[in-house]
C-alpha cells in the first residue's frame, strides 16, 4: 500500500507538470495504467515469494532423507516450480511494459511496436489463460478468433512442441511467453503477423 501511495503522488506531480503543455487526458490515462501495472507487479512478487517458499520447503524435506514424498507433496513441488517460472517471466514482461509507458509519457518512444498497431490497448489488458499441452497452431487459432487478428506460422518450428500456461496475465506477456517456449519471434510481414523460428543469434531465420 505504501508503494502505491508513493506512486500515486509521483504520478500526480507528473500529470500536473505535463498538463502545462497540454495532453492532460492522455497522460492521465497512462498514469492510471501505471497504477494498475504497479498493483499487478506487487501481486506477482507475492506469488513468486510463495512459489520459492513452497519449493524450498520440499527441497529441505528431500534433503533430510527421512521421508518419502507423497503424491500431494510431489504435486506441490511441480506446481511451485511452474508458478515460479510463470510469475517470474510475467513480472519481467510487465516491467518492460511499464518502462515503455514511461517512454511514451516522456515523449521518448521513437518506435511503435507492430503488435500495438494490430492489437492496440488489448495488449495491456489482463486475460485468463488455461492451456494444457497446447500446440502453436492451436494457440494461434484461439488468439486469432479471440482478438480478430490473424496469426500465422512459418519456418521450421517444431510441430511436436507444446505449451502449458495457466493464470491471469496481459496479452503481451502471453505473446512473449509463447516466443520463449517455441523459440519463435512474432514479426510483421506485409501487414501480417507471423511466428518465425529464431536463430542462434536471437533473430528470425531467413526463409
């Protein structure tokens, strides 16, 4: 709560200063978005901390050699490890979004991501996702139907690779997570969005 109050005060001063040059409504919208991101980030930090404690508890239990883990404890360990990676990645992605908002508010955003041209504000909206061993083509179909934006696949992406993702996160965080899992990059080509295989240098491979 203290962090939120500090953020509110800083944003109020920022809005007041920016209002002198006009564009108060736009800045106020960004300020409200930052407050929402702050709430989201704080919640994820708590989830990360809980996941670490759950895994640490099981690791210590294993180390004693005195107990055999039952099915429930093994499930707790798997869940804790999965939650840690999901929320840590989500926290990283959301932090990048916050920095992008600051750049936009300060007038330093020189490049507009093609994803924002296609998805608009939907990129920053929270969405519940519950995927269990989903293939990339199935994911693309679901997102295309849900947002009215066609997503295509090209290159030698491994058709056997699947993705499991559960929780509530922004669409941008979901897309970034998809890129990480499938080692792909979502790029725009001739006005369309394509998931393309990433090479060793971290860049989409040439066709």
